[in-house]
C-alpha cells in the first residue's frame, strides 16, 4: 500500500491518495478543512497501482496530478475542478516521460 498527501482537488485542503495492491483503483480522501473527508474511488484500468506519486506533471498548469504505475506502465490522472466541487478526473494518459521512484 502506498500513500501520498497533497491538495489534489485544488480546494486548498490536504487530501490523502492511497493505492492498494489488491484493488484496481486509487482511493482519494478529499479533506474539507474541518477534519472531515469525502471518499472517492478512481478506477485504474489494467490492474492495481504499484507506484504512486503526486506532483504537477502536466505543465504548464500548477494543478497537483496523481501519477501511478500499473505493471510498470506509468499513467497520470489530472483533476478538473468545476465550481469548487469534487473533481472530475480526466482519462488516464501515458506518462512515459515521467520516472516514478
């Protein structure tokens, strides 16, 4: 299991992203700033994530993206936040230029 902490939904509050080797998904706990969270599941096609990292991988924006690898193939998930709601996640894109740990 891997865990990363960062503001992945752009609301200014810390969120927790978890990958579990037994699930073909990422679990995101979106922090609300009042010690509460909202749980969200992001499906990861092709299997269970084995490596997880947060950062701004899709420049020139400064949005925190979620990068992960499934069976050695790196992928990036980018949030699209509309009207300060829980983000919609874009389709996974190949991240061949990204070296994860």
